[in-house]
C-alpha cells in the first residue's frame, strides 16, 4: 500500500509530495479541485495549508479534504510523462 511521507505547498495549486516508494516531485492539483469538499481549496490561502495525516499517510486540509496516495501517484506520473 502506497503512503505519503511528506508534502508541502509550492505555489498556486502545486504540491511537492514524497511517497514511501522513493518517488517525489511536484504535482499540479488545480484541475482536480471539483466537488463541494474541494471548492474551498480554490482559495490558495486554504490550499497552502496542506498537511500529511500521520495516521492515514495522505495529504489533507483543515476542511477535511484529502486525496488518496494512489490517486496522487497516478497524477504525478501523468504529469511527468507530459514533461518528458
């Protein structure tokens, strides 16, 4: 099972995320902020308050929004294939 070891706000809607499989890098979340729980994250002041839940080991925000590590890893891989 994949887990997130650390995450930090970079800029706009970009996070830097380190996975427990050794992968790390930037992920742009902007196009994933859909639905009521993610709506508040469109405010960068709230989005920047990202943290890693120590029990679930995924990224979370104070309003209860979160993304599964597997989803973030897939998004990371898609975005890095586009760059390469």
